[in-house]
C-alpha cells in the first residue's frame, strides 16, 4: 500500500486538507485470500482480525472513532456498517 498523500484545497468555507491513500486490488485480494485460508483454523491467542488502512483510521478518528481505543467487536461492527468489510481478515465471531 502507498503512503497517504495530502493536498491542500480551498472552498467557500476556507482551506482544507484532503488525505488520499491508494489501496491496490492486490492488497484487497491478499486480505481475502488470508481470510479464506484461515477460515477453518482454530483461534489461537492472537488472531489477525483486520488490516485497516491509515487513511480509514484517520477519517474515523476525525469522526470520533479511535481504532486504538475500541474493542474488536466495535471495530468489526464499524467496518461492516461503513461497507469496509473487505478489510476484515477473519469471519470468526468475537
């Protein structure tokens, strides 16, 4: 994945910063492959639940949702609610 690119813009409300991050299809395909490959494996002490791009985490933080302060079920629920479940790396329930 690429780093976030920031650009400055201006509208009737003033100046703003736009954050963009390219999320290549091969990254999404890799997450899907991982999710499918580990679907039948039993849960261990550490389970990779999601791989959330920085741009998504940053946008959520601006909305008051800090991924570092939320529980796994809250993060999964937010991903699904926002239509971003392609970033999930497991279908297991928590």
